């Protein structure tokens, strides 16, 4: 479990809690309370409906050396369901919250941009691939 220890000895666990803390006061967290709640909804969704499938498939292939043929079919099915959900949203909007790039985009970009390493074929996801490129550029990341 990701944990950060700060200079004063306090610690914070959970990746999305950590990035939310580090991004406080920045443009990554909307000032509007409703938009901030929408961002939080995406952060919760990432932990419950995306990461357990997309990231786990990648982990099993990249770090455990498991071939794609041995991935649990339900894991793959639910990973594609998560990618389908993102594709639908990003077909309607530039970023997850509309025109505003937010912490939700940062959180979901992490494993989505490397989903192909978990044997997820992103070719059929034009809006998702566009979003990955825009988000990577915004964050100064090298395109994968």
C-alpha cells in the first residue's frame, strides 16, 4: 500500500488520498464544490472499478510473468468494462470533468496509459487514446 511519510513524521496511506493531499490548493482540484465531488467520484471509481482489473492484469503479466492466456477471464472482462466506461465519458468531454484537467485525470491516467501491458487492446478506444496523449502532454510525460 502506498504510504508517504512527511518531514514531521506523519504518514498518509492510499494513493488517491496522497495525491489529493499533495494537490490541495492547485488547479487540479476544482474550487467549485460540486465539481470537486465529481472529481472525488472518479477517484473512488478508479479504486473500485478500474485499478482492481486494469492494474492487476498488468501486474500479473509484467511482474509475475503470467501469459495473457492465463489471466482470469472475469478480470479481463471487467478491465474492458472500465475502459469502455472511460471511452464513453471521453467521447463526450475533453477530460473527465469536462474541459478542466483535474486530479481525476491524473489518477486514471496512471494505469490506463499502460493498460496495453496487461494485454488490453487500446486500438478501439479513439477518445481514450486522445485523452492519454493530451494528459501525458499536460503532465510533461513521454508518450508510451
